C-alpha cells in the first residue's frame, strides 16, 4: 500500500472521526466549564481533554485491538454484556438525552436567537417532523449535507476560537471552584463521546477496511493516524472554547445558563452577525446529528426486537419522546442526565483501559472483577444522585479514596481486576491439582 495513500486516507478519516465525535450540542460544555474555572482553566482543560478527547479516541483503539468488534471486546465479561450495555446507552443516553438535547440546543442557540418570540413547542414539532422524515427516508442527502455542514461549522468555530484567543473579551479571574480538574473531568461526561468511541468504532474500522485496506497493519496505521488527527482538532476547538469561557469569568452572572453563555460570548467577540451565523450553523448541524443518531437507535432496537417492532415505529417513538424531553430545555436535560452519565461512564472507562491493554490482561476474571466492582459503586452513586439514598452503601463509598473528587470507582476497579485475576488463577491451579491426583 502506497505511503501517500495511507497519509491521505488518514487525513480523510481523521476529519470523519472529528465530525462524528464533535456534535453541535457539545459546543455548550467547554465554555461553561471554562467560565466556572476562571484562571485555573489549564487544569480544567486537562480534565476535560482526558474525558472528552483522549478516552473517546482510546475507545476506538480498544475496539481495534479486539478484532474491530465491540462484542469481542466485552466477551470476556459475558457474551450478553454488549447487548445490555448497548441497550442502556441507546435508550438512557442517546434517546433520552442526546437527541432531545440537540433539539433544545437548536431552539436556544438557533431559533431563539433568530426569532426570539418563537415558542419552544413549535421548534420541537418542526425539528422532530424533519427528523422523522429524513431518518425514515435514510436519504443520502443527509450525508452530503453533513459533509458540507461539518467543515462549515469547523471554519466558524476556528474563527471564533482565534478571535477569542488573540483578542479576548477579558482576563481569566480566580473563581471559588474547589477542584477545576475533577469538575471538568466529570463535566465532560456530558459530551457522551466515550460511548460514541466504543459503539461506533466498528463502523469506523469497517469504513477503513472498505477503502481497500486488507492488511491489518495498514488498517491499524490509518485508524491510529485518524484518531491523532481527530484528537488535535478536538483539542484546538474544545480548548479554545474553554479558554474563551474562562475569559468571561466575572463578566456574566454566575448562574447563567450554558446556551446563554455561549451566545453571549460570541456576541461580545463578533457582534450580532457572528451570533446569527453561529445560530444557523448550529441549527443545521444539530439536525443532521439528530437524524444520524435516531437512525442508529432505531436500527439497533429493531434488530434487538427481531423486527417485531419495526424501524419506522422506533423512529416515531424516538421523535415523540424527543419532543417531550426537548421541551425541558438544555439546562434541565443536563441536570437530569448527569446521574446517568455518572453511572455509565466509569464502567465505560474501565472497558476502554481493558481493551487498550488487552494483550496484557491475564484472564477473563480480571475483566469480570474490574467491571463488577465498578458497576456496584456507580449504581449506588447514581441512585444517590437521584435522591434514592442507600445509607450503608453511601457511607461506605464516602470512605473510599478519591470519592470526594468523583473517582470512588477507581480503587474498586483495581481491586476487582487484581482479585478476579488471582481468583481465576487459583481455581485453575486447583483444577490442575485435582486432575493430577485423579491420574
């Protein structure tokens, strides 16, 4: 395979990976994290980059190490695990959070900016009517529009980032946030990109293979090069937006909503025309993102139900639920979704590291132990976040190191990994001894 072709395709796939990971709805998180971090924005950027950029891209590498299939990656845990995990991600995250959030973002940054008196309900109906039409049609037009919109949105964002970096609206000031790193680390859960990395990796890798790469070494080279390119792009955009948010610290009310903060920052930087331009781009980008995600959810659920509930029925159901949840608004969706992310993200992070270091994992029980203890801690933390306080469990969790910073799952994951590995080795030796005695 010619080196020039590998480099060219690496660049193409790098931009493709960037387009998938960067959803228009994710625009709102870096500025708000930078805003509350203020002068401590470098630590916030480090935390955000770990969860919002590095881990999602490592998720792709983890699946690549497992023959390019998520089922193979999770098979040591249990053959049924990927179905349960996918179902939770599709239903609890994609359908209940991501799709409605794109519609709510469309209204608050797009429609409301252009037409201040247009009702949210009207936006939801029009947005999901279009979503239903295009997701049902599975039109190639959406792919074409997406290929135009993503570069256009990227150009707009790079212009905003450049303006905000070299001609900032202010100087970052100290805030009272106790730990900018952990706040940004857990705050970046809301992007949901780690799930994208794990669940869409097979599609990415399949696309590379379909380009004519049959040799595994070349498939790996193009995929890894693509992740590096995507990572650089995400770091520039997310990092720039986070810094712009930090320069606005102290210039806006502390309780300002995320979408209002973004539009206010852009208005300060570029004036009304910049805000309008951003509103149009975000509206169109959110719609294409929602259509793609809706099609993916409906396709997965129709196969899961063995077509007893058809693809079109699932699309209709997703759109109806999207209208209902979207009316809550971006801020309420974020607040509702955070416990869901707190519950699912830690186990996803563990799966990623198990996949990245797959060839060094001693046995299947190391997988089982790490995942089981991580889920146990995350489950009680999620219940607690929703107000269902299990006192004995929560009291125990508060005693675990790093729990105050949101990382209570780390030590249990390590203990589960080591304990599971040792347990399987002990059992294997016992069986060997019994076989020797019987012989």
